[in-house]
C-alpha cells in the first residue's frame, strides 16, 4: 500500500485531495491540525505518533524529525541495501509528502512580536519536503494546493506520477525553501542591523511573466519583494489598458521615485527612465502644463506620474496627446470617463504615496552584483552659499526644485528650471559641459533668469562661463572640485549666485 504524509498549514483543498487518495488505495499519515481536519471529514487517517512510536514534544517543535519518517522518505527504491535496511528496522515507505510551511512571511508582515515570529520558523516541514524533493525519483512532494489536480490526474491514469512531474514538484520545493530561508535571513539581518552580510540572499515572488524585456528578443518577468512599499509600482492597481511591459514598469518606477520627492502638486513625465519634464504648481493642472511645456516632443509616448489625484481638467489635457501610462494616487470618476476612451492607455492607481526611507539597490554585473543604500538624502546641514551674491527667495525655491529633479537624472546630469518647472534637461553625458550645452539649447529663450542644478561638481569654469552668457542666475551643485575657486570666481564675474550642497547625486 502506498502511503502519503499530509501535514499542511494552508488547508485549501486538502480534504478533497485526501479523500481522492484514499479512494485510490493510499494510506494517509498526518499530524496535529491536519490530522484533526481530515478525521473530522471522516477520512481514515493514521496519526503520526503511531508511525514514529514517539509523541509530539516541545509544543509541536518536534514531531516529524524521526528516522521512521525520514527513512521512509529518503530510501532509494532501487537500492537493495536501502531496502534491506528498512526491512531490518521495520520502517515503512512514505511515497508522497504533502506539506506547506508555517506562515513565517505572513507573521512577519503583520508585525507580530519577535517570539511569535520565531515560533513560525518551520523546521520539520522544510526537512521533510527537502528530503522528498531530494528523492524525487521515487517520491512525490506537493507544497502548492494548485498541484493537487495534476497529481490526482496522473495517479488515476497511470497509478503513479511521472518522473517529469516529480522533477517539476521537486524544483518548486527548492525554490520555495530558498525563498523561505531568504526571508528568515533578511529578518535576522534587520534584527542585528546588518546591511551587508557575508552571504546575501534575495527573496522575491513572481508577479507576472512579461511579453518580452527591454527588447523583443529578451525574455522577462516581474518579481516583487515580500513587503513592497506603499505607493510602489509593485502594489499599483491597473484600472485600464494593456498589460504593462518591462519598459513600462521600469520607467513607471523611475517616475514614481521622482514624483515622491515633491510635497506640492507635481507631475513627472518620463522617457527611457529619464525625466523629460517635471512641474510643480498650486494645483495638478498647473504642474502638468509645466511638465508638458518642458519637452513637448519627448513626452509623446511617455509615462506620467502625479502625486495628486487626476481630475477632469487634468485628464482633458492628458488626453490630447499619446501617452503609454498614467500613474497617480487616484483618479476621479470624471477623469476615468475621459481617459478610458483610449483603449491601450494604462492607468495605474497607487493609493498612498509613501517615500521609502531605507532600501537597497542592486545592480547586476558579470560574475556578481553590486549592492548599495538607496539615495534618500537630498541635503546636508552644511549647504552654503559660496558666491558674493546670495540667491533670492524665488531663486532658492527653484534651486531646491531643480536639485530634487537632477537627483533622478542619469549622470552626468543638469536641470535648468524656472518657476518650479524644468525648462531644459541635459543628462547621460560623459562630459558635464556637454550636458550644460544640451540643457541650454533645450531651454531656448526661456533660459534667461533661470537656475540650474548639477548632480556633480563643475570640474572647470567653462560651464559657469557658458551659463553666465546664457542668462542663468543661480547654480546649485555639490562642490568639491580642485578648481572650485575658479568656478566661484567665474560665477561672481556673471553675478551668479551659487550654492554648494556638499552631497553628490550620481545615477550612472
């Protein structure tokens, strides 16, 4: 007689599954709550103590860690020595293990106390399913209720599961236990405030398989962390439009990060993960028009993110051009009525926009990964004016606006701004002077009376000279060049007010 050990926390479908197994001639072994559930349903089930000859102890911490269990799972059915050992020790075969683990993830995310979290670290469960997965050539292991029907179908048709199916199930086990252990590892690292442990494990769940990646020939998928931040693309609710692509998600994430920098009503337009327009105003319509005016060509086919609800007036303006995605905390009914007329336009509702104060960024490189803190700092306490002239109040407002914007630009990057709106953006250049040139060219006649932010210091005075000639009146930059004095002198020559932040915002 074939035997199945069933011990599950997630009991969806387990009663029906067990009934089917019994009908197929299987004997069921079970533990604790699962045993009670199956027995209550009238299923003939053997309590695990009758198999092990040993009671559950330590409040259930030890119940399946026993040679009568693991020997029955792990022995090789085609190894005569293994078979003889089991016969000599009177250990019976266990041919199927059905188990899913204590809810460590759920307990942790609910903010339960440390002791309760610790008690939800499963020990026996991972041992059993890993043993069964290791011996997949002979043992079927199920951790996902979705696989019950697949297994039953094969048992009814062939009296056994196929080797292909057992391999598939074993692979799921090792993926699952790796994820489970990654969460535990992360919890203990956070408990000890260890940012960069000796061994780094990252745990993510599959959210979506994507049509393709950055380019059509690249395969792609979207994985999310166990506890995504409020207002993240991972938790965004798609209200309308086509499925999100790899580039939509990447650009959308960039747009969200940018718009979270601003407290006043703000709109960010993004193309290829770079801003092509950012505007802040007294209301969202004013903000949108500023963002749009910055670069009316690049915004076409771009992604919009807002930090306020999209209403009817804003929707009317947005509907005038082709946009791929609009992301917002919410949309009014009137706005949805307008925007949903565009069949393919994706509308993503974020809810509460919460700025992450602590996170890690990961970059893949050949042979490994680079890990760093997320750049969440805008200003240091020692920000100072270094020129003869101090910025006016209005200039300072625009400088702070531009500094928040340039933080999210690909380096080398500069942002020219006026009236809390970007008017010229130069990013991704290998030479800062070229970035300044590009930004001035894009600002055109609006450049006079504007301000500029640079994500890194000016290495030479040439940029300050060019900005002075163009009519820029104030500069904000990190400072720290060996030629700072030359740059300051050039700024003074053009009556430019310049602020050093003491902090750099490279985004390569």
